[in-house]
C-alpha cells in the first residue's frame, strides 16, 4: 500500500475528525493550499477570530469607556471568561490558570515568587538544548539575585552521541544536587527535539526535596494532554501563538498550583490587577496589596483585550474536541509521519525525537546529514512549510486540529524525492 492510500484509510477510520474547516489555510502562489507543518511555531488562524476582533473594535468605537462593563464581552472581567477553558487546556483547576503578558515575561513574574535563592540553595537546574529566551531569563534571574551564573546555572546535557535526556537522568540530576537547588525549570516539550518529559515523576522528586518546579509549556500547551494539577507542578507558563493558535505575540498563559493559591507569604512583583477586585480601586486610602487567590493574583495590568480576543475562538475549538481526544489523534498522526519518513532517512537524515509516543508531542525533528537549510528551502518550494533550527535540524509538526493524514503522505513523498535527488 502506498503512503497516500494508507493515509486515506487512516483518516477514514480516525475517530477524531479534523477541524480543518474552522481554520484559514494559506495558499501558495499556485493557489493551492500549502501543507503547513509549522503550527509548533505559529498556529493557523481560526476563522472566528476575525468577527470577534471586529466586535471588539466596534465596541471600543461605540462605547469607549463604557465598554469596560457594557461591551458584548465586558473588558473589566475579560480574563475571567477563560477560567474554565484555560484550566481544561492544561489539566488544571479553575483558578490555577490565568492569561496575561507574554511567555518570557510570565517566566520572570513567576520566578520572582518561586526562585528565592537562600543559603546553599541557589542553583537552577534546567535541560539542554535550552531555548534562548529561557537561558536569558534564567541567567538574568540569577544575576538579579546577586548570584553567579557559573555556579548557579546547572544545565543537564544529553550524553555524548544522544540528542535527548532521559527522565531518569533528570531525576538523578535533581537527587544529586538537591541540597543546592533553588529551582528546577524545564521544558514540557523540548523545542528542538520534540521530547516530552515525565512531569509527574519529576514533580515528585522535586516535592520530596522541597524544590519549586516550574515548566515552560511553549511546545506543550495545546499539544500534550497535560495534567498540571495532578502532576503537582508548582508553576508553568506558555505562549498562545504556537499550538494554541491565537496569533503572533498572543497573550500568554500562566499556571500556579492550588497549593500556593492562598499563600500570602509568597513574594511577588504585583500590580493592581492581581489585587482583590473588591479593593482594587481604592487608590487613595489603600496601600497594602491583597492578592487575589490563585493565578489571577499574579496579574499586574488590566487585560489587553485585542491580544486576548483570539482565545475565545481558539479555546472553543479545544473544548469542542477535548484535549485528550485531540492528543489521541495527534499520537496517531505523528506515528504515521514517523512510519512514512522513517525508512527514507538512510544516510540522508536521522530522527532525533524519541520514538515512544509517550515521550514526544506532535513534532518530529530530523537531523539532516548534509544541507538542512537547502532541504527545508526545497520543501518550501514544493508547498510544504517546515522549519529549520541550526545547526542541522528540520522540525515537522503535524497539528491534529487542522492537518490531515493525506498531507503527511504528500510530505513524505516529496521528502523522499528531495533526498533521493540529493538535495
Ligand atoms: C516560543 C518559545 C518562547 C518564546 O518566548 P516569548 O516570550 O513568547 O517571545 C520561549 N521559550 C520557549 C521554550 C519557546 O518555545
């Protein structure tokens, strides 16, 4: 059976149907829809976003300041409308999640509370390869506290000849350095390799040693079936423009575990929107900050409505499908991708993403033995969008909401032709 026939039969048998019709699919210069495997970088636009944004513009135009309470979706409590849907996206309880700021900003705000170096416990353990923004954030937090980067950054690297760290190596790294760790900060899904970590197991060892555990979910939110509450992660942050499909620079998410919801001893960088709404406006007479319980207490500013609006359409789609079902479709699609391209590799490339579906999300990363940017470019010319990460990796992310098995088959066929042609 060829790839295309197999793809058609898999789609026909697939219990979780594609929601492709709810998204705008860009077309190439020939007018044909492109094959978009870059939803791990910037997700496609849900069609409903346009109307929702238009409504906000109209309400601003027509209501001005009255829009805070009388817009179709009143702006004052805007963030509250995502309490339930936001929690469902990452396996949290309502109150544990808030949408605010951008990802790296949220990492800083959360680390301000959860990275409190003290005595010997000054080090931050992280995983490599680390995303540049996360490295800068972690290093600057250490400097901010007067620490020493050489001493306080503990980055675990994959063993020689390996691309990924085993969960057991991370756990061992925590055990070995527990007395000196002030924070463990990992990716939920590694941006480079596509590897997913066992957050529950890592959270458990962090708890045993009383080390705060934070997760950057940039590549995990909207991708994995996360269980942040049950896993016992202390805090997490993610952007909403990758798998969450809310557009460039979209508002980010933040999770703070319920166990910290009422801890008023936690130091934080506060602003009025994190204050108890009942006294938020008592500007003259009041000086003491009273945190809103839960994640909302970490908000600093009033919600940026236009950046938040796409969340309505996007989260409605996730809710309709359900994260668990979506992840099942994703697991099957990625397995099909692996099956299609696994045999074509040979001397041309190797797959560096773990082959056990439990340890990866949607994305497959291939290490190209040769001209990786050239290969990506050549795929692009054939109407297939992937991305290149230096020095030699191409990332391919079939996203289960809008990609299809047939696109995977087309991709595999073209990839086979290109590597066969020596590109
Ligand atoms: C995409 C990504 C970011 C981006 O940070 P912004 O603050 O949204 O610009 C940060 N960290 C990781 C791991 C990412 O994948």
